[in-house]
C-alpha cells in the first residue's frame, strides 16, 4: 500500500520543472497589478484650468448668441437702398415694399395689416401705419396709385396737371350699426367678413350699440381701423333690445358683456331682499355697482314692474 502511494505521488524531473515554471507564471501574473501601481505615478488634473476653459466657452457662446441677435435685428430694421416705382399699397407684395426702401419688419407690418382686412383708400392712409416714418411717407407719396375702386364703390377723378397721385371724391357711405347685416358692414373701410361677424356677435350680446364708440370694444378693433370708420356709421338707439331688470334671470344678465358674475348676483339678491327696482337710482343702492358700470348698463335696462 505504501509503495502504491509513493508511486502515485512521485514526479519525474521533467514534471517537476514544468510545475516550477507554472508556479512562476502564476506568481508573476498575480503580482503584476501590485508592481504596476507601485511604479506608476498617479495622473493629476488641473481643475482650475478646466474650470477656466468652461467659463471661456460659455462666455464665447453668449457673445455669439448676442451678436447673432444684434445682426438679425439690424438686418430686419435696416432700410434698403430705395428703387422708386408707382405702386398700389393694397396689392404690393412684401419684396416690393423692400425695393421701395422699407425694412423687412416694416414691410411685414403693412402686409399683416392688409391680411387682417385693412385697406388703403387714400394716400394719407399709409401715413397711419405706425412703423412708417414721415420721411419715408413723403418719399413714397408721389408714387402711390390706389386702384379706383379701392375695394368698394367710390368715385375718383383723374389727377390735375402737376399732381402726382389720384385724388378722391369719396361717395359718403353711412351704415346704421343696429340694423346692418354683414354685407352692409363689409362695405365699411377696413371691415372684412370676419370683422363684420365679430361686430354682429358683439351687438347681439350688448342688445345693440348705444353709441359709435362701443365699436372700440369689438375684439381686434385698433385705433387705425376705428379712425377709418369716422363718418361712416350711425346708431339708432330706438333699436336697442333692453332687459327688464325686475324679471331678468341670472342667465339673461350673464349674456351681457358689461356685467360680472358677482355684480349679477348682487343685483338679483338685492331685488329679492328689497323688492323691484323702480329707476336707475335704485341700482346705486347695490354697493358693488359703481357709477361707471351703472352708466354703461343703464341704456340696456328696463324698469317695468
């Protein structure tokens, strides 16, 4: 038995040499990482320099962005070298305005005005565009040629000798706001189909127009468009539709654009607690109603008992 064990555990010289080589390889493999860390110097980073580079990059990006915006703004607002020619401001495309010396921003303002239903009926209408300077208007005026119909039925006369543009002899057109339909309203200066519909919708909510100034309350009505309507509209106050303040429901009062929910509720509560209103003076007893709102709603209220 002993001989068998010795025979099993005995190695030849060649086998012992092989085992020695294998052992050496294993030791070198396991020891290499430790030896590498021992002799390799750790890499250091200059964080201050890195932060400085980041700051310089961000500053450069801000300068580039600001420079781009500045250049873009100057390009949009800069006036071009003008090339003058006769033109109709109602049909001239944006590149044509720029050929006349206007900046792209100014040309865009004019085209936006026309796209929203605005029109030019006489030379002076161009002066009302806020982006046009007086100098630009004076330079353009001799070349303005507005089509004789101007989009509506209006009379023109040929220019007298020495005149540089057509002058108008306008046909007076007056539209009664409380009875006009959309077709009649569209005959007004600066009023297209969309704006005519807005006027009618607002008139319905009000119960009719009490005075011309209420047109300013229509959504989208600016000073230029309203000024074009001067002398073209009238108001028949007899056509106002009134609400009986003593019987009107919350829903009926809510439809009126001048009253808020709190004001409507106060009017109804006061009526329940103190009885019917006999005159506009009784409305002043409702504390939430000030003189301004009473003045505005009084034409639309009836006080029948």
